[in-house]
C-alpha cells in the first residue's frame, strides 16, 4: 500500500520518493517495519494471551524438564503472521502474483494451525484436531496453489516446469516434469516443510532461529532470480544476474524478497520474546505458517532441492520422527504386562529431545542447532557459485 502511495501516487511530485521503486529499499523497509511492529504489539499481545489463559499444555510423554513450561502463553505465531502480513502489504507490489500466492498459503496454513491450537487449549490436551483432517486441509491448500502456479502463465514457459538442480547449469541440465506431477511434488514440498518446522518447535527459540536464517537465504535467492539488472560479460553482451549465475530467471519473483524481509523482521521480533526462557510459544499457528511460507518460497524460486540444504535442520528433525516411528512399528511386541515395546533409534524423537535426555542443557541444544542451521544456509548460498 505504501509502495503504491509513495512511488505510484506521489513519486512524480516528490522526487526523493522514487527511491521506493527499488526492491532493495523496500527490503529494508519491510524488515524494519515487521520488527518494530513486533516490539510495539508484542507486550500487549502476550498480556492478552495471559489474561485469556491461553497457555501451553505439555505432552505427558515428553521430557520431565518441560513440565515447568506448562501454562506459558501459546499461539504466539499469530504475532508473526500479523507483522508479516502488514509489512508485506505495506511494502510489496500488490499487483505481483507471487507475493499473493506466498502470503495466501502462509495465512491459510496459519489458520489451520490456529484451529489446531484452539482445540488444544479448549480440550487442555495435546490432541488438537485430527491429524488426517489437518493433512487433508494442508494438501488441499498447497495443491490448489500449485495447480494455479503450474497451469497459469505466472512463470515463463521455458522455466515453469523445469526442476532446478543445485551445482548444475539450469539452462543445460535439469528435469522437466509434467504440470500435474510438478503440482503434486510442489504440494509435498510445502506440506512436508510445514510439518517439519512444526516438529522442530519443541524448545525455546529452536524453530524460529532456523526460520529466520531460511528467510534470509530465500531473500537472496528471490532477489537474484528475479531482478532485471544486467551484467556486461566477456564478449560484450549483457546478461541478467540469474543467467550469469546459471540459475532460473523468473521475472517478478524479486518481489518475494519483500515477503522474505518481512518474515525475517517478524521472526527476529518474535525471537525477542521466544528466546530461552520463553515468554510465549509460537504454537502450530506459527510453526505451520512459517513452514508453509518457506516451502512456498522454495517452489516459487525453484529451489526445492536446495531446500534440503538450507532447511537441513528441519529435514533431520522430521526424519528422526519418521525413522523412530517406523522402527518401533516394525519391532513392537507386547510384554508380560500387556504394554507395547519396541526398538528405538534415538532416546526420544524429535532428535532435540534425544539430546535433552542425554543431559544437554536446553540453551546448548538451541544454540548448537542454530549454528548448524547457519552453516547449512551458507552452504546453500554457496550453490549459487558452485555450478
């Protein structure tokens, strides 16, 4: 909105306002706006959660050290969503299809998480809404978004169905998939990422830290993939930055850098309250919306495979649950007391609980996982040059 007002309506009359036509200017503005909104609204929001007794219910089979966290305000992800949406709407080009697609899926996944959190608070247990219903809703939303993306002209025809592979030249190699298959694949990327982030959200600040790093990484990917700036290369001809780096050039996708900046700022603002010891938890409304946003950014910038690197921490957390569950089901049997017992790969899944049971202090686990995520983000950015 401010972009259209300051540049569109007033830019011709007040010369210095033309600076807002530059994506780089609005990236800074979006991040600062989301951060300031978090600081302004955050304390009031947390007090409202406390007043309404919207507190966390601790899982009965979790680490015993978590029992002291019972009653901590939850559903704090609503603050992330609010700051992200407001900042994006203020500074992004609202005629851009990619921005609306990313924002719609993010808010829709947040709505699913909100319903799940509300059910948990109302019932005072960790059950929430049915897992099958939640997955069905997630796939319906993600599938609809993918169908629209791959059956429309939002992306140029030469890149739309082309899967970008890391460490390769996009224009010389890669995989071209039918629209229906790419839509299914994209839906799995979005839903899988959303649930992986949700599984990671088990310690104070553990999920939001890597989410901030993912937002920063995809900000760079989106900007480079879409910006029309050209470089003069050997031979005297000009090429876009994307073509120079041998990655897909997607006109218009640079506006997603505004969305990423808003996510980055909102994430830092939330971390202020979510850092150990947490004043508020994000809940499913935050974890699902963050994961949905990251998954959509991967698909829209054609970095679905690179997401395995930059989001590697989320991948490991999800795999630890899947492997633990699979091994237990394959080896389970009833003991003399009638209880089901089976083999376990780790002491407790997700894997951050394994390290808790091994005696690591919670802050140590959080910071070390952040460090791993930062290294993975740097490696992901390195794929831009290693082609």
